């Protein structure tokens, strides 16, 4: 694999990891009853 492909793959993997972490955090808040599923701000300033 070329260095460009490795860098692109790393960036994609990092993005997926961040999205999964944010989703887990939000699901845990909803499951704990601390926030409603529709109660998150659209711009994400409350997370």
C-alpha cells in the first residue's frame, strides 16, 4: 500500500472511531434517562 492510501485509511478509521464514540456516549445518556432521544442540540454544543 502506498503512503497516501495508508493515510487515507487512517483518516477514515479515525473518523469512524470518533463517530462510534459519540454515538455510544449519546446512547448511554438516553439509556440512563439523563436526556431524551430528541433532546440533543442540532449543533452539538450540549455534548
